[in-house]
């Protein structure tokens, strides 16, 4: 093929020349790009077309096409293949939208047992219903085809993402109430009085930790052995003796913990905790209790007890799904990370005794938990 027109000289910037030089010697880049880099470098150095054919080992039409694209649209265009679609897609946009609409439903909505789609199950369902839905091309669609359609729309029906729905319309107000109490605790010492608050106020954070398991051993633990076993060895199997609930409150000024370990956490158990808290503080003081809306906290029995102690207790409720606002959760976390961790007992009674002993040990070195980030709720 004769060269019909004279092509302009190709001038390379230093960055372009360095890039082409590196690419021409690459052993990992696509071979077509390596060949085109050699062509452009040789042409920029003044090599003839025949010389480039011998040097690179490609035909004259490929050399002309590479050089023409580089001269017209730049060096990058000369290296790459232009995108082209040889024919119209066989899977229409309507068919893809139908697949996406199915992926946005649950299998159980279509009479299947599963809660979430797997890609294989979705592909099988698409194939079975494609003809009836008017998309015959999808009747033979495989998992890869369905995956590409979903990927185009960033849909992953086989995965689940959790979120927390705000079911309390007064969430922000209640959060501010709780944070104002925590700010008051940080400002005033326990029992502080002045002209604006003639009665001393003590603040206690209260909640329950239900379902603490009483697990027992099926074989004795094996202690560490120097030079042989670095850790305690424990049999994989265990015995379930039941569960207990920890009803607890923490004095936000001193860190003292009030706690009961009970089989259940009904009103009667909660009232017993309130009675212990009542007996702990001076009779003239106000006890401000931060707690959630658990039924035992607001039951008729509990309200009847509070009526016998008018002005003694002041409730500050956390919002629904706002347990993270209650500082007693920090104490529960400390229990879980210390004496409750890996605990094994022979009975429910032993578990209760161990829990109360662990709380006594915490009270010997009390930790005062403070809320420091007030700007999230107080405006």
C-alpha cells in the first residue's frame, strides 16, 4: 500500500516520551499498546514506515492508523482502541429494568422460601419468567449476565445493610434532656445545694442487662504449663444452666454501683432496686434517675411505689432506641470485659454470687463515667 499523503511530524513532550519509553519495554502491558508505543517513538525519531515495519514486526496499515490517531487526537488516542459497538445490544433497557425490579423485591414475595436473593437463584427465576414477561432473550441468561445487569445499577440483593429507624418522634428533645442532666452532673458535685436548688440532687443511671448465660464446664479447664501450653485449655462443649438478669444503677458522681442479679426483671425486682437506692441517699435528697421506657419502669406497681415517696425520685427518660445515651451501659461493658468474660459456673446461684462479687470488686475501685461530647444534642 502506497502512502498517499505526507503526515506531519510527531512532536513528543518529555513526559510523553518517558511514558512511551516505559510502555515500549513493559512486559505486563497489553502487546498492542507496547507495539503502538514503539511505533510512535520510532516515528517521532524520524524512522521510515518501512523501518518501523521491520523494527516492530507489524503491517503498514496498522502503523498508518496508529500515527494518524496520534496526530489527530493525541498520543493517548494512538495507543488505545476506539470503542465501537458492532451491533445493537440484544438485551434491551426494558429487559434490564425488569431484572432490576425483581432484584429489588424479596424471594418470599414470589412464593419462595428465601429472604434474600442469591445471584444463582435470581438468574434461575429470571430465566423461568423471561418468556412470560416478554423478554425472550433473558430465557438463557446466566449468572454472569444477571450480575452485569445488577452491577450497572449498583444493586446487590444478596447483601443486607442494617440501619436504625427513629421510632421516637421526640428523640431530639429527650436526648437533650439527658445531656442536660449529664452537663449538670459535670458542673455540680453530688449533693450540691445553692439558692436555686435548696435540696441536694443525686443522679443515678439505671438499666437492665438480661440474658446473662450460666454456662457450665463438661470437663475441667487445663491450666497453662510453662514450656508446653501458654494458655488455659477448655473443652468446646458446655452445659446451659439458664440465664439471669442484672438490674443495676450507677451513681454518676461517685461511680458506686447498685446491682441485683435476678432470675427475671419484672416490676417487683425493679422496685427492690429502687428501694436500695432510696436507702442509700439522705432522706431530704432528690434522686434523679436516667432510665429507658421499659415496662417495669413505668408499670402500675412501680408508679404505686413512687407515689409512696412523693418528690423523692425524678425520672429522666432516654428516647426509644437510645440506650447508648445511658451511662450505665459503660458499666455493663466493663462487666462484660472483666469478670463476666469466659465465666463458667455450676449453677444459676453461683453465677448470681459471682456477679455480685464482681460488682463489689468494682465498687472498691469505682470508676466515674462522664459524658464529654455535649454538642451533639444541646443547642
